[in-house]
């Protein structure tokens, strides 16, 4: 399991201080949509230079101009870029082309897809590296996370699975049971009074899960 | 008709020079998704200060966190923000709440909606200011623009209609026949060797349309 730290509603200086503390214990650093709109894609390259051991994900939720938009993120230094699963197939395929050209990765966000498992299978066929079981920010959006994770994980055969949305140490064990490749944690780390402890707690849960025979 | 100039794949300095030339002949200045990711929402306030006679649109295509994301754009100085029509109703409603609180406007982009006219009626009921008939960047995406414009215009009763996607002087007359409130022009102005002339040409077409009895 890779642990992805999402930076969304956090200032640039505070984010930098946080990543300085936890970068040795996370795998992927995500710049969320609001963070990128507030600070520009420049931060992606800045982070790549400052933390060469981290993979960087630019959550730009591509909806149009797949190749062009993905290339913007990859050129800025991102290792992963997100497209929306609700985007047109041509848009997804464009982002995948940009990824293949650069050796980078596309994750398709299943947010608001009518049939997440069915769309995940189509996205896999379109060549995405993985799909993101993302239940969204709005109230009530998270209630079906585990069910969605189960159905999507069962439907795909090759693509990696990422899980995002309101994940905290208390919800991590149930998620780990489905063995996702990437677990995305945001607010429960960035809002914690002890972010280093929160990251360590999630890491320990992942180790325990692995230790189960 | 309001003429909206979209700034997408253009550098910041070049954009500034272009807007200096044409600002007296356009109504809405749009900062497109790639421009904002490349330069941050800071440019919205900068443009509002430099061109107080223009309305500013931030095309951030909100998909999640409607209230929070719309507020980011409105706080930066935007008069209009875009949400995706494919977003969840709760997300749309959140963006509308932010608009009502600030006296600003939400436009819902119909890109990749399965039933544009049906979704436009729902979006109208959710309280958006208008809907955007947007056929997208990918090849082939623009072929149904007029048909989509006709069906959407015929379905809604209150919302404003905006039209975007590959519009040039040669395609403007057919679009104006449907009397949209906003016509969005990007590349055919930004890529023109005579952008002032291109804006004037579209303006003249709009005047002619109005003069038809």
C-alpha cells in the first residue's frame, strides 16, 4: 500500500512545514484542486525538487483537452495526474496518450459516475493506470465508500485502485481489507495536532494488515 | 449578447497585451482551466483591478466541494464560476449557495452530460444562473453544437444560455439565431493575427443579427 497525503485547504507555507515533517513516511504527495488553483502548478516542480523521494500527484480532474491538460501536469513534474471518469472517452484516451509519451500515470476519479464498477472496467480498457474510488466532499457522499470499493475492486483485472474521501485512522482498517494500491488521506493528517503521529498510526495499521495470515 | 473572451493556451504576458487591446469590445473575460492552473486564481483579482469594466469568469469546472470551490473563485474576484453539469446535485447546490451569498453567478457546463437538455432543466431547478452548451476540445466533440444549443434553449425557461467550443466568425451567425446570452470565443481571437479585427467582426455579426426584423 502506498500512502498518499492530499493537500487541499491548507496554505503553502503550512503545507511545506507539514511535508518537511512527514515526507519520510508517505509515498505520494497530492496537490489537490484548490491548492493548485490557489498556487499554480509551479508547486509541483518545487515539491519534486525539494522531496525527490516522493511521487507527486496533480489532482487537476481533467474533463476536457485530455492530452493537453495531462501534459501541463506532467511537464510541471507530476508523476500522476487525475482525469474524471465522467469525462468523454476521447478525453481519457488523450490523457493516457500523454502518460504513455512521458512514462507517467493517469488515475481516473470515479466521482459521480452512475455505475462506478462498470465505468472502471471501461477506464481500464482505455488504458488508465488506475481508478480512484472517490466519494467526494459534499455531505452524504461518503456513505457508500466501502461498497463502491468492493464492487470496483471486484470488477477490474489490471488497474490499480486508489481510495479517497474522508479517510482517517478509524476507517483505514476496513479499507485495507480490500488491498488497495493507494490510500489517500487528507484532512485527518493536515488538521491533526500531531500529523507525524497520525501518519505513523496509519502506517502501523497497514503493517498490521499485511501481517494478518 | 455578451461576448466572452476565453484565455486558455496563452502566456500571461501575451494575454495581458491582448486584453489591453480588446477589453473595450468584450463583456466577459474568461480565465480558462489551463490558464488558472498555470497562473493561479491570483490573475482573477489582477484582471478585475486592471479592467474594472469587464466581468470576470473563472472556468474552474467544479466537480466536488461546490461551496468551497466557488467561494475560492468569488473571493479571488470572479463574477462567474463554472460547475460541471455532471457533478452531483449537492455539489451544484453548494456552488449556488456561494453565489447567492456573494451576489455572484454560477454557470453549469453541459460537457459530457448524457442528456444535455434534460440536465439543463435540472440545473435550472438547482438555481444556476445559466448553462453552458460546451462541446469540448477533443476532435469530433463540436459536431453537435447547434443541435445541442437548440434542444437546450428549447428546454429551459429561465436560465441564461452560454455557448462555447471552437466558435469563430464563420460559425457565429448560426449560433446567434438561437439568441444565446453569452457567446464564448477563444482560439479564433487569441490565435488571430488581428485579434482586434476578429472581435470587431463578431461584434458586427451580432449587430446584424439584432437588426434582422
